[in-house]
């Protein structure tokens, strides 16, 4: 019995997401997408209309799943603000470790797409902008809670520290792509967290 089309599309989007994540948008060919999804060229275009449309679906899937996982960690009210941020940073390190090929990481599809596409692709810019707003809001809320509890310094506004944390995480992802090992990345994460208490 044939699987429902929705299941096939979900599987194809997942496979395409991985392909774009590993190779980038421009370096991924239609043939690459056919190979990883198991769809012929005409079926691929019938289902998704274009490589760009499939990329947007894949990027949306990536950002929604990654950000949902991060927000879940940050909204765990049973943990202190410090513990929540530490759990967030550990999850980033774990993702980089799992996705490492030899010594090279694949980074973050969001960060990679920002560098590759945002300046000239308004659809990608809008999607990533919405995702960043959601993450920054969750970061800010956690930092504000830490300031209220006395865990974090209140010398800077939560929004400023959230932007710093976001940049530190992006730096960790890029450093992993450059071959930095987990010990080095963990030191960056620890330093970022220590900056909140100074």
C-alpha cells in the first residue's frame, strides 16, 4: 500500500534539509536532491515547484525543530536560569559532535544560510529573521529571570546579552566547521556563560 503523500513529502524535506545543511544551497544540485529524496526530477518539481521552494521548506523545518528544542530547554522552570543556559550551550556542543565528519563540523543551517543567502534572498532573510526573533525572545526571558534571581549581572539589558549569546552560539557553530574540537568549543561556551556573571 502506498504511503500518503504527506509522509513522503515530510521524508523528502528531511532528506533535502540534510543535503542543504551539508553542502549549502548553491552547491546542492537538483540531481543531488533527486538522489537523497528518491524522487525523479519531474516528481520533485511537481511536489515542491522549485529547488528554492524546497530549500525554504527544508530551512523552515530546520529552524522550527532546532528553535523548538532550544526554547523547551529555556522554558524549564524547574531549573535555574544558569542551568538552562548551560543546557542550551551543551545541546549546541552535542549537535556539533554528532554532526562532525572526521574533524570538521557542518555548523548550523541557519548560520550557513545567513552567510550564503540573506544579503540577496529576501525570502530566506524573512524566514531567518522570524526565527531569530523567537530565539532572542527566549534568550532574553531566561536572562531576565537570571538577573531577577541574582544569578546574572544586570549591568546590561537582557536584550543586549541575548544578542551576545546568539553571536557566541553562531561563533561556536562556525568554529566547529573550521575544525575546533569539543574541548575548544566548550571553553568558548563556558566563557560566554561567565560573561553574564561579571
